[in-house]
C-alpha cells in the first residue's frame, strides 16, 4: 500500500479548529482504507478472470476427452482462447502489455 502523507494541520491550528483537524485525520485514514480495499478487489477480479479462462480451457479439453475418448490437437483454431486472440489481436496485445504479472 502506498504511504500517504499526514494531514497538513499545524499544531497551533488544531486548537483553534479541532473539528477541521479531526475531519482531515478521518479523510486520511479513509483514503488509506479505500486504497487497500481497492487493491484487494482488483486482485480478486484478476484471479476470477484468469481462472475463468483456464477453467474454460480445461473444461473444453475434459468434455472432448469424455465425448470422443481422446484429445485432438489437430484443430487448434477451435480453442476459445485461440479464437479470442484471432478475433481481437489489438486488444490481446494491449492486455499482454498492460498485465506484466
């Protein structure tokens, strides 16, 4: 989590306007908590999206093995991930460059 700066309230102003100092402290902690929460949500969605793609590939391979008794790699272009890359090449390149993990 990023280190946020402390509220810019000098000690002499805290006694003149204690409400403003309290509001700034609450805002500082709230922004830090929301930043932490956003990073958790982002990580969870990343796992869901990548997990969904991997589960789809494994599910298709399992379905083909169950129905045909073997897995054919002759028709690689019928895989959903290959079709997505072929249909949206610019989006795929942007996605690969954006997600370095």
